[in-house]
C-alpha cells in the first residue's frame, strides 16, 4: 500500500471519528451541521461505491462482507488498489 493511500485512510478514519463525535452533539452549530452534512454525503457516496464494487467483483471476493465494510469506511481508497489486484486475477483466469 502506498504512503498516499495509507495517509488518506488515516485522515478518513479521523474524519469518521469527528463525524461520530458530532453526532453526540460535541460541537455547537454551525460546525455540527457542516460535519453532519459532510458525513452523510460521504456515507451516501460510499454506499454507492460499495454496491458497485460488490456487484462488479462479488464473485471474486474471498470475504465480501469485509470488503463491503472496507469500501463503506474508506471508499475509493479501498477499491482502487484492490481493483488492480482483482483485474489481474480475472485476466489470469482467462
């Protein structure tokens, strides 16, 4: 895993931590509103990515539930590196 992907995953984990703290009403408005909207939009995009990822590569995944959870948390940061591996394994089968 490249340094960029690892650093971005750490930043995204911190974002999710802040989002859940915001859900507990840690900050006052308008920060809580901004954080909640950013988290909900990010979650919606990640749900779409997870659906696409599992639909496209569902038969090739060894642990589909784990992979889906990774995509829900990390989004493109998970499936982009995995895409190279999965495409290579599908070409090897041909």
